[in-house]
């Protein structure tokens, strides 16, 4: 059974935090942030939560697909910043949008999460377990950022994006035609947040820093520029096409220089790698579906085009997906 993306939706919280605002908070400059990352501003949730942002993105994706919440059979939310441990964000989304007939659960694969969720939904539908799904990436990273650490606090933003996927009809050419994903737990120390004092943790006491994100930026950078092109190439191989056959690459928006390096390694023109990082910062699992929605709504992605989605994140995790739109 084939699986196609029928609709997209996204939302960014209203409040904008600019590089100039950050200059007032930590020892940084607009010039440093723009040159090293490509970011100018990011959105920060004030009242919004992971569930409320995810629900808003889902409503827009349903509207874009012309589908109803009641008929939705599966909701998967990729997130690493859900505001409640129980119930999961997907079940709260189910309640907020009124998708009473859906199976709902979360996936945490950090910034790689949306691709892991999409892959899972693909397998559910391809196996016949369900016919459609809402796949969401939603984050309120501002809750776990150390706002005194200039090496991380300038990078991240909040938001949510969703796609509605459905089984294809016989003879249809649209759909997911290739996938690849992987995890490298051996590199887990590159980017982590302990989050809470878990029984059996090595440290007896948790301090407030343990509740925040810690990152070795240059290690993550090197991991991404090496691993993502390999992963994209594997996904393209599984689809039986080459880089020259791809119309648009929708990559995780972590750093403009990372995306430029990946384009160079793939020997592909940077024009095929649209970005919104300037306005959004790194929204982790939400970045790919937010950019996808913006491109779809702007008409930058057209029916029949081949689109590659790819990202990486804490874990370390990485994934790529090839879609015929
Ligand atoms: O979704 C996955 C999540 N994470 C990522 O994708 C992050 C991947 N890594 C990166 O994007 C880059 O490594 C960063 C943007 C985080 C950093 O850029 P870099 O070119 O790798 O810089 P660096 O870490 O090597 O630091 C260079 C200098 C250091 O100063 P010294 O030691 O050379 O004097 C840092 O202390 O820049 C300094 N620095 C800053 N200066 C001004 C670090 N952060 C800042 C800052 N403003 N915000």
C-alpha cells in the first residue's frame, strides 16, 4: 500500500525574539548569530504548549487535506519538550481536535523525530493497520533552554508542523518512495537534557542545570555534515533515483552552514535547499513540517515533484524520506 502526503499545516507562536533582543541577554552579537547560523529571529511560546501548538498545526493540515478529525485513524506527535509526561501530547491533541477514533502516541527522537514519526505512520498504513494519519512535530524548546548560555540559547525556537498522510489509490504516482533512518546512541553526550531525577541515575542529586539542554555544538555540526548526506543517499538509493532527480530538499533547519555543506557534498545547487531558518531558528522536530507547509502553501512544491525530507538530532538520530508530491 502506498502512502501519500495530502495536506500540511503549521504554526509559530506570536512572540518574536530577535538577535538584538539576545544581545541584551547574553554576550553575543547579531553579526555572530547571522554569520554562524543564518538566524535573525525565532518565535517563543508564551501561553502555547506543545499540545496546543500541535493541535493548531493538525487543524490546518486537516483543512489543507480536506479531511475531518473524526475520520483520522492515527496521530503521532514527535516531541522532546512535552509539558506533561502523562498523558502523551498526541492524546491531548486527540482531545483538542476531537479525533475520537484515532490511535495516538508520541515519539521522542529529538530533532530527527518528525522523520521517525513519518516512517512509523508509513509502516502503519502500508501494513493495512490504518488508512490515514496525522504526523506532527511540535516543540516548546524555550522551556528547556539555558537562557544564560550563549552557545545554545541563540539557536532554538518554538513551533509546530503537521502533515496528513493517507493510503494511495491504485495507479497513483504520488507517495513516499524511499526512506532511511538511523541512531547513534554512542554519541548521546553531544546533545542532552537529563530532564528529571530518575531513579538509578548516576548523580544522586539533580541540579537546575540538569533540566536544561547541553550541547557540544561543533561535535553536532561535524556529525550532521557527515551523516546526513550518507542518509539522504541511502534513501535515494532505496527509491531508485539520484540527486539530479530531486526537485526540493526540505532539511532540518539547524544551521545555514550545515545545509550549505550538505548541498555541497551532494553536489547539488543550494537553490534546491529552501530555508526559513532566518525567521524560525531551530524548532527541532517541528522544523521540517513547518518548512514543508510554508513551501507547499507558497506553491514552491508542486504535484509530481520529488521532495527529500531529512534531519538529525539528539540521540544522535537521523533520517531521510523521498516523496513524490
Ligand atoms: O538540531 C540539532 C541541534 N544542534 C545543532 O545543529 C548545532 C550544530 N552546531 C552548530 O550549529 C555550530 O557549532 C554552532 C552555531 C553551535 C557554533 O558555531 P561554531 O562555528 O561551531 O562555533 P564554536 O562553537 O566553535 O565557537 C566559536 C567561538 C567560541 O569562542 P572562542 O573559544 O573561539 O573564543 C565560542 O565561545 O564562538 C563563541 N560563541 C559565541 N560568540 C558569540 C559561541 N556562541 C556564541 C554566541 N555569540 N552566541
